[in-house]
C-alpha cells in the first residue's frame, strides 16, 4: 500500500508541476507549495475512495483541491494582453520572454493588486477592467522607457525594462 501512495503522490506532484509550468511558471521553484498541495490532493483522493466514491470522482475531487487558487493566472493574462494588443510591436516569441520582467515590475504588480485575484476573475466583469488597465500600464512602460512603438526589438525592450 505504501508504494501505491508514493506513486499517487508522484502523480499529483507531476500533474501540478505541469499545470504550474504552463500557467504559473513563476511558482515552479516553490517546492514547498507544490509538495503541500500534492499531499493535500492525495489525502482528498484517498479519503474520497475510502468513503466509497469512484476513482474518477475521487480524481475530480483531488484535482479541485490541487488547483484551488490557481485558476486565474497573471502569466496567462499578460500573454493575452501582449498577444492581442501589442501583436505588431511584440512579435512572437517576445511576449513569453517579457512576462518574467513584467511580473516583477512594480507598476504591473500594482495593477494586479487593485483586483481580487480569485479563481473566477477571468469570467468576472472585473476582468475587462484589469485587462484594460494592464494594457494602459504596458503602454506607459513603453512610453516612459522611450521605446519605439513599431516592431520593438528584443534587445531594446530587455535593456529598457
């Protein structure tokens, strides 16, 4: 039984790491969080099976615990803003390279801090305001750093920000 639990623990840890790498790469090094969340998901799964739920139902319940608080992603939101609003200025793969810089920018963080970043924010009416404010913040960053507005080069952006 102990070997089975170890495999399930690895399963939840790998599942969470995969999700985080795609939606919250800034959290990927937080091994304490990943371990605690994977342990919690394993506990939920085992408890659900012990209570008579099917393995599919238990997996669903464990996934809910695993991803709690992670459905909204600053990373995904910034990618969306950059790809939709700055497509000409920031051709791929530049948006992905800029995200870590933007996530550590005080003005960008202040914009996110104005909103309650909950799991349901992306489907909330406040998301439109957040999106618009992030767009404006990025425009101000471009302007305040005297970056040209057409076809920004990766070197110019990384140097300025």
